[in-house]
């Protein structure tokens, strides 16, 4: 699939979350994730009204990549050229005996202006097998947990200051731990006139890279 290829192409530079509708009743449908994506205004104008359409790509909260999969790579490359005053770190501890993750999301504002937004943390799984109506058999970047909910957690980071948010996630026994990753991002509180809700920064780490101890991982 196009999104999987792009995730490989930009590995270490982008964090991907693939949100599914309930069409075809996928067993991994996540209602919180769906509520999050439908909190954006419907982006597709058809037959006199606005709709949600699939596939559709938002890049850092911007709908313009749309359904034109041939242009997705260009949009991602252009966005990667935009600098950010926010650095984000994910570190924490995996407890195999309780199947739980205790995470700390570190956010550092290197700029001279306060940054306010909503923090989201998503547990995703790769390699899920399910025969979809479109013929797709393997599904990646699937959200299993969306923390704390579709609305995120409000946070403000003062200029030249660091804040840390504590996140607790429980892992179900039928999820494959070696296929799980954590994605975190901070999104603006403000919707722009073109319906963009900018994402200031994101980070991702595989669960198996979080040992039973403290580790520090980041994307900048």
C-alpha cells in the first residue's frame, strides 16, 4: 500500500497513524480514533455537500494531500522542510508482568513564544491480518489505544522550557508486542481558515525498544 511505502521511505522522519472507518466491520475498528479524524470538517465536496472520503491523507493536520496518492510523497517532503521550535521525546518503562507501559512524553520549547496545544498518544499495531473489502490483507499503523481520548490533553510549554506528561497504557494479551509502537504528537488548539489544525511536532518509538527500565527515544 502507498502509505506503508511512504512510512518506509521516510522512516525515522514521520510517524504514521492509519484510521479506519467501520465499513466492512474491521475487527480492529477504533471508535475513538474515528471520532478524532471526524473532528476535522469533511474535506471532500461531492454532489452538493461535504463528505469524508477514503483514502485521504492529512499531513501534520493539513488536508491538502487529499486522495491523490501520487502526490503524497511530495507533500510529506515539503512539510519536512518546515522547522519547529518544539522537540519531543518518548521514554518510559515496559512492565511485562502487568502488560503495561508507563511513559513520559518530554516536550521542549526552544523558541521565544509559548506553545499551546493538545497532546495525543497513540498505541499502534502493524501486521494485522484481515481480508478487507478492497482486497487488502495486511494492515499497518492501526490505532489500538488513543490516549487520553479524541480531544487530547491540553498543555502549554513556556519559551525555553521543558514539560513532561505521564501516560499509562495497558496492552491486551492478543496484541503482538513486537508489532506495537507508540506515536505521540502535539496539535494546535486553533483551526486555520483552510481547516488545517497544525501539528507542531511528533515522535514515535517501538514498544520493544522500551526495555524494562528507562530509555530515551526521540524524533526531531
